C-alpha cells in the first residue's frame, strides 16, 4: 500500500512514484484550482480521474486496476470533497473495468455523524472497504470488506494467510466496540457535537484572520491556517505554534495536509459538548496569544 500512497512518496524522505501509479488531482475545494462544493466542481475534479484512467490504458493496454481514496481526506488536511466527486470518480473507474476502494480508517464507524461510513455521504458503494484503528478502540485490529463476487476470486490460487487473522479475542473486541457505538448513541453524539464545534470554529474565524477555512463532518474537522486569505499562503509555523500552545494546556491536537498548515481534530467518539467547550477555550487562548507573538 505504501507504493500507491502519495502521502508517503511525496513527503520529505519519500521515494519516487512508481511508474504503475497515477495520481489524480486532489479535490480540494478551498485550495485547489476548482473552488466551492458544487457538483460542477466535483465533476471538474473527477474529470482528472477519467484522464488518469486513459493514461494507464495507453501506457499498459490493460486498463486501470483500482482507484483508492479516503472517503473524506484526513492526511490531505481534513478535506470534504465537493458534491458529486466520488460518484463521478467511481463511475469513471468502474466503467473502465477497475474497482474502487474506500479507505475508512480515519472517517468510518460513525465519526462523520450523519452516516456510519464516510462513503455514504457521497452516495457511493465501494467494491472494497478497508478499515482499522477505530474498530479496535486501541486494540490492534483491521479489516477488509468486499463483495461476494470479488471474494470468490480468492477461491483459487494461493491462499491468503495471516497468523493473527480472525482470532477470537480480536473479534470479541471489535464486536464490543460496535455494541458501545450503538448502545451509547455515539454516532448521533458525533453529529451534534461536530455541528457545535464547527459553529465555534467559524465564530473564531470571524475574529482571527489567520483562520482561512473551517471544514468538517461530525467529529472529523479541520482548520486551515493562512497568512493571507487572498493568496492562501500557508501559515505552517503558526499552526505548529498553536499545536504546542494547546499541548501546554493539556489539549492534544496535530497538523496535517501537504503544507502542514491544517489543525486536525479527530477526538474520541465519547467527546461531547463539555469537552468541546474545553477545546474551544484552549484554542481561543492559543489564537489570542499567537496574535501577540
């Protein structure tokens, strides 16, 4: 998987992109060439996926094998894709004989609030869904889910083997996590708390010019910092200052995105209104102190 990850080979210390990998234009409605959340913007970005499909067909003559993307981009900076992007991208790939893989490691299991899976927000059905981290709540657990048709293709040939796959302890952990998410109404809480967080972040945006963009879905939110709202010059050093200032107030956060200028917020699913108020108070103090540096 590292071979096909721009997050790995485009960053410092990475290695050159393999020839068999095509990178589609990142559908960033704030910083990318196509602005806004409209379906027209989504289709414009998806057109580049179609172009990548044609490039691979020309290069190999064998067509595209697969398209893999986070359903909502975490490592890309907590980016919510424009309307219609994933649906159009999936159509381009599947019509060419490729399969679509949804990476739900960061956004799955009710985190986005209004849906259990991130891909549901786009109204698409992936051929394969990969998931990890949240399914085990700290226990090392991951899973791959696919269609009956694709699973049947593994009936012949070399058998897939994993020394720890399917062990009963991990299965019990995964089932317990699902029980808690459902029994404690954590998806609904993520929806309500996330909506409240975005409102608080947007209120700060009105007061602090360094906040260029606020975005998110449920407990999956990002604040992009810029030194200028017109040029969108990234405020990378300032983002690092905010993270360290939060840490001094016992609030842990991180930065992400290709320019490391996006404050990333993915709190535990039990995170509620009281915790949101603590976070926002610490964040407000950090921005106020940043203005005095």
